[in-house]
């Protein structure tokens, strides 16, 4: 069965045919959740399960009528991703040749809205909507969508236009059409129409881009701007409604529940524990939040989730019930835009989390050899995966667009005692929490593995080896986007001990790395020119011109610095032009992993968010029957 964007888009007819139930009618399905008659085949145990998903919490707008003709109309071509400077120019020619009295505005005339938020519109979005009104724009065409983040950005302009009554069409390559529709629905636009470009924008020649735009894209754009939106389209993409958060939505055997959850895209393909009401409420005893506590409304699906919803996903994941406070705190992390922003990207940012505080030690969250592979750590990672699906609304091939997919989320703890042993302080204390507070920090990474083994006790050379690795560990492959990026650094205790002899704090080490982890401008230019995430740069300027363009860009922080030690012997000059690869505060340094091994690992990724984990007042009483010592036994001084 084709995977859909999120459960509100699951066709009632698909579910009907899947279970072949003659009693089931379309009116029995709300928000894509269908009530299936109770069955009891072969005397198998029957489970009554509740829904693990939050409900779509965005009111749909009423879209304006489409245009009867383009003649005499003002059409804005906006965006700029994936060779839009070529395809949009061809679209302009198509419009004017077929509708001579039309007026066409381009990128520089109108700007763009950026990603659209239904909760708080950005200044850029407001400015874009004003420009549309001031220029009396009748319709917009936005593009091009060919990456997870770019699609959200280009759809933002179309959504901003639809919100003020201006019809739109968004152009995307085939695998991003579904994301265009879901991005619109998630932000209150029932039908965000999409025109499909047949192929990969960045891999086509200029001639192919022009030919495909003229012959394939333009006819779609013309039709979609003129054809009125039908009730059938709205039902197909924006069927909505809301049920009580604790309503029983399905009865079935264990096997039937697996099939039902898979059909509704409530699982990651692995078996789940049936989320029965009794089990969910048992789990809720172990956290501060109540069943009806609204935890938040989370993008990209803008689903309102309750404490009950989080507990349902915890049950399904198989995580122990005493982990509920951690689950609640992680879900709150999903509300942070800096952490969440990258999670749909084609580059495959995988979410992960680490814990600080005595709770991690009490529950046995591992920070030693093989840490992310320990059973307890993996169970917490499974919860993160299900929370991404059911609470956030992230679905592979629909709005989570990793080209080669994603790793399974991982979790671990920082070895705080090892930090204190060498005079450093744990991560959460660096960020204003007390030593014995319990926190979870959510981040995302583009890779796993490829660690380094410094074979010296020389602190400065360990630092420089680490700096070398940092310049290699860029975002987006060769590092073709932002010059300075987020990274997390894992350091084992023996390496931390050697480093602390010269660098008395993590902050001191970070300062030294910022100074030394510099990348030759020519390497940066090559990556930006030939591996650009968006448009082809060789169709704009020469690589020498690109070098000068980046050199003048203040964000690159270009300086003539001493040639890094690892390039001596390859580079004859004593000084070369380099860029900064780090900014202060973007690089968590964590002491963790095998305490008998000389290792560090650099993890490039997205931003971070930390939440305190709140425990019930009777926590020790709750966990004592489960075999846990009092949490105070795990405090540090």
C-alpha cells in the first residue's frame, strides 16, 4: 500500500478495501481513522487500541477561485531553487507568447515568503504578501522543489499567496509532488496545486531544462491556474475532523493490529505493542503530565498532542513505563524550530538525543562502550522514531525526503563523572541547569561512524587533529551550503583527560578549535561550485569568479592564515586564504563512550534544544517496585 503523508490523508476507500468490511462506510472514517467492527477469529486474544496520533489542529482556509484567463493578469514567478533562473525565464516566455496582455514579475520584482508558519508569520512572509498586494498580483508560480527543505521554502510563497486569496502553482520534481500537497494541508491550504517537472533539475542541461519546461511544465501550470478546485480534490487531500484523544478506534488480534497500524502509517515497519487504554493510563502514572494535558501542536503536520498521545507512542515502542518522563520531554523538543528544521531534508539528518543528570544513571542509559547499541538506549531511540511519525507527522517519501533514507535514531548519556574528574562541567550545567537536574537534549546528525584515534598525549596536537576532522565533517557532503555549521563532538575519557591538561574547560577547547579548524577557501569554492545543493553555479559564473564572490562574502569570514599543519607538504605557501568552519556556541563537546579507548567522533548536523525532564513527586515510590534505587543515590557532587 502506498505510504501517505500522514494519517489524515489516508484514503478511506483504501482502508475499506484493505479490511474488506461491508459495514464500513466513508462516514465512519474521520481524519483517516476508520472504525473497524470487532472480530474474534480462532479464539485469539482481542485488543482494543487507542490512536497514537495527535489531530490536525489547523483550520483550513477557503481558497479563492482560479483564473478564467491569464490575459490581462499579473503573474509573479517566485522562488529560485534548482535552476529556477532558467526554468522561470522559459515560463515567462510561455506566458507572454500565449497571453500577450499578461504582465510577468520575476524574482527580483517580488521576493519570496520563505517557509510559512501558521502560528507566527515571519517578517519575510508579511513583506511578501504586501508586495503581492501592492503589485496587484493575480497568481503566482513558485519553484523549484527538489529537496526536503527547499520544498517547504518554495511552498511557503504559494501558501502565503493562497492565504490572501491569490491562486498559486508550485513546481516540483516527481518525488516531491506529494510533499507539496502535504505542506499545504499541514498549513491550512486544502489543495496546494503542483506541476511536475519530469526529472532532476540540477542534472539536466540548460537545453533540457528549457525544453521540459516548455513542453511538460507549462501546460500543467496553465491548466492548474485556470481549472477550479473541486470538492473531490478537497476530500482527497484535506479530509478532516477530530475524535476524543482517548477513544477506542480499533478492535483486533495482535496480528490484525499490526496490519491496521501499518495501513494507517502508525509504525515504522517493525512490530508494535498494542496501545490499549489500560496500558496507556498505567504509563501515565510515571510522569507529571495527565492524559488531557496538551503537550503542544507540532509541525510539520501541526498536530495537537496530549499526554495520552505521547503515552500511546511510548507503549507502542516497547519502552519501559518508567521512561515516560523522558518521552514527554523529548516530545517538547519537537516544538523547537531550530532542532526540527532539518529533519525533512534530502541530506538525511537523523534525530538523536542525549541525557544529563541522575535519572540517566538511575535508569541505566548507557554512556560507555557500545552505548547507542545497548537495549535501553535503543528502546528510547524507537520511541523517537514513532514520535516523529505519529506526533510530528514525518513520513518517508512524503515529507521526510532523505535521498538515501535515515539511520535509526540513537540515544546515550554524557559521562558526567568523567567530566568532573578532569575539571570540565557537563553539558547541561554549561547551559544553566543544576548538576543534579535531569535534561534531554535533541539534535540531528548527517552521519554516524568514522571516529578518530589520536595516538599521542600532546594536548595541542590532539586539538589540531580534532580541528582537521572538523574541517572534513561538513554539512551536505562536501560542505557546499553554510560555511559554519553545527557539530557535536564525542570524546572518550582518556582523550578528555589529555586535552584538559592544556584546555581547562570545554569552552577553552572550543576557542582553540574555532581558531584552528579553518578550511582553505579553494576547497570551499570547489564544493560550492560543483556540488551546490540548489542551482548549477557553472551556468552563472566561472569558478574563479565564484572564488572572488565567496571571498567578499562576510559570512565566510575569510582570512589569510597560517597553512594548517595537515596541509603542509601539499601547500607550499606559509599562509593561505581560509574560511571559518565554527562559530562559538554551535559545538557541544560531550565526554562519552568507551572509557578505555582513545577516540573522538565529530558529528555534523542541525541545531539543538534542551528540556528539563520533570519527575513526579513520588518518583522513588513509583520505581522502587521495579527494582530501582532512590534517585538521590545517583547524585553527583
